[in-house]
C-alpha cells in the first residue's frame, strides 16, 4: 500500500444573476414611530444570510445603526415581488433594491430633520450612530427617534422609500447565442492537495487553498461561510455523491437515505485557507458580486487534477469513487 | 470570534476606494443564528394544527408505460383516508414552471393521465387523517400498465431511431428552431486547421441530490375568508404563488405564501412540486393539509442536479494559446423540462470558460430521457462544465509540457475581450486570483506572469 500525494489547480468565473426571463426584485422601507426602519421584502433567506446583508445595506444607506433595521420578508401579502433566491442574485438584486428604497426614505428623513432643526437638508449628515447632524456643527443634531416622531405626529409625513432592481430581459440570438445574461462575474482559483490510497482507491482531500474575487465583501464572516461551505459541497460532489451510482448504464441502486448517500463528515473535510480580493462591480450594492453558488465549482476539477498528479489516473466522470480510482490504476498497470 | 478570510487589499487598490463605511464590510452576526443554535427557529413543519391532514403519493414503478386503468377503491376503504386525487381533480393539470417568463411548451402533468414517463412519476394523491393512513392508502392504489421501451441515455435519446417520449415530438428542447442552444463565434474549423495540436476528451457526471436537511414541503391552511395560506419552504415565494394559482385555477389573490425559513435550498426548492396538490386537497377537505417529501422521495423523485456529458475539442498553439474550442454538451433533463432549458442556456453563456478563445462553437442540448426530471441546482449549468473545462485545461497544459497556471494565465480573459456570446468582458479578475493562489501555495510564477493584469489590454504583453 502506498499513499500518493498530488496537487491540482482550477480557476473559474461565475455570473451574478440571470436575466433570461427578466430578473427583478423590489423593496419597501418605512419608518416606525420611534425610528425603527422596516425593510419589507418577499425574498427568501436560504440560510446564506440575505436578511443580514440587506439589513447592512439599509443601515449603511440610511446612516443609522443596524439595531434600528427590521427585515420583514417572505410573506406575499406584505412584501413586494422578488423573483426568488437563486442564480447568485440575492445580495446583488435585493441589495440594490434595498439601497434604492433606503435612499428615498433617507431623503425624507433628512428633510424632516432639516425642518425640525430649521436648517437646509443639504447641510445634514449621518454617521451611523442614530443622529442626524449639521455638517461641521456636530452639536446641532437630532436623533432618528425624534425625527420619526415628528414625521408621524407633527409634520404628517411618511418616511418611506421604494426600490426595485431590474436588469432588462436578454433574448439570446438563436443563430449565434449572442446575449447579455448576467450583471457581473466573480472569480476563483482553488488549489487542492489530495492523498490517494493505491490499495483501496480512497481519495482524501487534505487541504484546499482558495482565492476569491467577489467585488466587495459586505460581511466578511458570511463570505468565509460561503467560501468554505461551498468548498465542502464541492469536495462532496467530487468524491462522494450520486443519486444514480451506475448512471447511465443502470437506474438501480439509488440511495434513499443518508446511510447510503454519502457526504464528508468532519473527518473527511479538508483544511481550508482562503484569501479574498475585491474588485467592486459598478452595478453591485457597494460593489458586491454574487458568490452564493460558485464556491462549490473550482474544488471539483482541482481535486480531479490533484488525483492525476498523485497517481496518474485521469478521472473524467464524477464522482471520483474508490472503484474508479482502482480501475484507473489497473488500466495503467495493464498499459505498462 | 467568527472565522474570517483575510482581504488582500493590495489588489485593485484604486478601484476599492477608501471603504469608509459604517456597517458594510463589517462582520455583523447573522440575524437567524440565535434561533438556529437554540432550536427556536420555526420551520414550516413546526406549525401544528389539531385537524391537520396528510397527503402522500402513489408513484409509477416504471420508467415508461401506458396507464391502462387506475383503481382507488381499496385506497378509499383504508380507515382515515379522506380523499383520493387524480388528474381529474387538478384544474390545469398540464404546466411548466417557466411559463411565467414565457418559456414553453407546458410539458409536465401534476398527476399522470394516460401514461408515465419516469419511475416515480406521481399518479394518485391520497389525503388522510394521519401520515400512516395516507401512506397505506397510497400503497393500496392499483394501477395497471402496458410497459413501453425506455430511453435512458442522452445521446441515444437524440438519435433518430430512439422512441419519442415527449408529446411535443422531440426528445430535446427546441431553441427557436434549433436542437440546442448554440454558440457560434469565429470559425472553429479554421482554428483547428491553424492549430499546432488538437486535443479532444469526454467528461461526464451522474445526478446529484441537493441533500437539504429539511425536505421539500408545505402546509396549506384554509382561512375563514376562503383564502389559502401556504406555509412553504420555497426559495421563491411569488414564483410558487403564481405557478400554483395557474395550476389550481384560482385568483392569485386567493393565495398567500409565507416562508423564508428554509432548511437548505441549493436550487431544490424552486420547482413548485408540493403546493398545488396541497392547495387542492385543502380546498376539497376544508382542512389544513401537509405535503412533505420523505427522504426517499427527496433523493430519488425530487429533481437532482442533471447528469451531463461534455465533449471538448481544443486547437492549441505551441506557445499555449488556445485558438479554437468546440463543445458538445448534453444535459440529461430527465422526463420534464422544469428549469433545464434555462440551465442549458446558462451553460452556453458560460462557455468556453473564463478564457479568451477566438473561435468557439458550442451546442448545449437539453435532452429528455425517462429519468427523474432534473432541474436547478447550485451552479446551474456551470458546475459540471467547470469540471470539464478545468480538467481539459490541466490535460492540455500537461500535453504541452506547460505549467498549469501559466497556461491558464496565457489564455485568461481580460477587460475589453469579447466573450463567445458577444458580451464585452469587464471587471475581470481571473489573472489576479490565479496569481494570488500561486502565492498562497508557494507556486513560483515567472516575472512576466506576475506582471500580468486583467485591466491591461490583451496584446500589451507579448
């Protein structure tokens, strides 16, 4: 038995959004009596953190603390339309819609504040602490709860805003495939280090090194969660998963539970080291691109290439099972 | 402390700006984290109703068969069974989820009519007081079949001799008169003729499950005003609402979808599979109805990531420049279209990968077979293509005796390059992620490769 080691590379890009059917999302923002700001959406947070990121976009744009932002979403009676959470579109589309709505609400907020302070709205600024202050005269300020109360009970104004992001539908040219289907591209390069057991055929992914360019990291911990969680999925796709293990020859032996459908546990999960680069997208919320999906992609070919580097077996069919490694090693011996 | 990957601010310094934000770029805790770790997050299934009814499905055991007869009498005699539903109970049984964006034809049935075209296709729904009674009722449905030959291979399905399994008359989706979504850019044959080397290899994959912790499901609650409240784990609330309204032939304003807490999506919860039948059952019984996939249904019947087969032929010069790339891509859509025609177009737009190649030819086929319909999954149209492309890049580099990263850098796309789908590249950063990854693992790159930049026009470096 020999444990063979190899290193493989892969570099990829991935589109943000997919406007082959029109791809809109909307947001509404309004202030409550004491200066809470409700962001109303119908978007679905799949666990990737959409609600958190759009709250950050709203707080940044309004210039108020995060604690003052309430996200109310995924109810079709109360939230305006969202196309859905897929195509790496959530942060980009919903983020942009929220920023647009928050800008409109901010304008009203500053005007109400200006009327209370008897100054020009153009002379006001926010610093994220909850106060609106006169530029260069920080003592002349008013808190957002007082602004909201004044709007509700004194000035008779709704501090509110509407936002939508729509990239117009692109129809591919049937003859050539000419189209404009997405908003921007994120980028990644993954280096995989594997160990191949030439007796059992088992591939162990030891380490993954990832570099991602994602426009702007709006929330660095959630970027790490996407990069590392997605890479785990890529490892799983590469060496474990299939609903039809003998595809296409046989439709039999399909797994029906997690004792038959294997995925990496903590012991099979590689160490990961990742670095993030930022090249802000001109059309992204604060420059962000979508990376929801792509993080599973580069690890797969990087692992395939590392297996070849380790043992000379080129696996061109996913997943890379012990059986396929052993058959490849046999073929190499037969050829030698 | 949350785990955070470092941001290397030495790249794209001028474009990143001052970054003087108050909360953008900061690690703020996830809003759902506390609920998840304390077990207090409410998922759709955590709602309880005293009169909740359960819906289970009787499914086809055959890949392809005519239905001669359906007998539900024994199922109806099972204690606790309230109703059985057949296609006659579905107001608009033929549908396609992409009709909302004008993509047709409507090629799928909610419940089978005169035939089944995949193993696991739903034929009868049984609604009962308990899950056990619904399962027993579903097992007591009797269907007799005339079994037909099945098509289970994408290239066989495309051949003129294959049995046609689809009502529309072809075993593939028709893209504006073409049998595939095409990319035609430059002259690929001239490129091969000019190349020093030509390499061609085949890549393939098997279907993959989304494997969410929480299976696809919903509870539909009839409200006192006659509306239906749908508690769902859909990834797209209005997409589900609009498609459901069309299938059950109710005004969209009769329906309300509440969701937003999903135990894993990954593209597996955009197909609108459970809500229409649960709505029909709730209406007919006037009780809240739960329809949730078992783990077996989630793994074998709900749509997987498509298996793909991809042939890549490259024409390459001795210096490493790829001058022609031809790709034949086959997506195994299974029995029904669902989102697959869209995914094959997304694949086409992604080809030939993040490289600038002057001559590109691609046919991306969305092929129907007698398998579980595949549909959207994380990296839709791209994940398997990337496996093929990046394996191909490694093999060509080795065949040329070139460093694999230098080979990629020579061909990496840059700002201003024209992509094969005739969109000018901008905001590119492939070169930089390769350079940074090389540094991360101590893989030496010669100075001229380290000096490359995505914003320097191609040609400026020899």
